[in-house]
């Protein structure tokens, strides 16, 4: 990935408080540029202007909503999602500049905790903002059968 694109992604990701954006920021080298008109869209991503460029760093669904998905990009995202990775994309008004795939590894004790809940008669349910493919891959690793994906924060709260 060109250094300039990395710097743009770092600039937006560093301003976000979302764990995926923070992971992206930690993985990129360089110095963040000032971001103007920064805004977070819950469950979707962040936007801002860096060096006069309007940018967004967001999830698959948000990029799709902006009409920026191509068949090749869809295939790349689906391959990562099938492996349980969360995909974020950096885009400008002209299209997608970069794809980031972040793997969220479960703690070794998570599968045992899910099994312990089942023994107590509790049915674990995964509520996540991730896409269904990634969510199902992680749920399989943990032994969780019921998954509700692509939820916004208020959707998760309502489910509880």
C-alpha cells in the first residue's frame, strides 16, 4: 500500500474510538495528518477531510451503500469475511483506496465459557455489528449457534 494511502487511513483511524479502527491505526506506520470535519457514523465508520480530501473509513455495508463496490472488491471482502476477518475500507469520492482485514481472535477460554453457559441452561447469542459471514465464522469457533449480525448499537441494546 502506498505510504500516502497509509497516512490517510492512519489519520482517520487514529481519531476513531472503534476497536477495529484502533487496530488499523496500530498496524500502520507514520504520522497522522490533521483531520477536519471528522464524524463517526455508528455501526458504519468515520468520515473526515485530510489535506482537503473527503474520505471515509468504513465497513462493507457502508461502502456498498455509497455505491463503491465492484465485483472484484466484493470477492476480496467475502474471502476475508469467510475467514472471520472484519473488513474496513478507505475510500474517497472516486472509489476505494485500500482494504484492511482485521482478525479478532477469541481468547482461549471463550469456547469453555460458552460451554459453561450452556451447562447452566443459558443459550448464548452473539449480537454484533459485523457482517453475517464474519459473525458466523467467529460463532462457529466459539460454539455459538444463534447470531444476529449487522446490528447498530441501538439494535444490540433493544435485543438485550
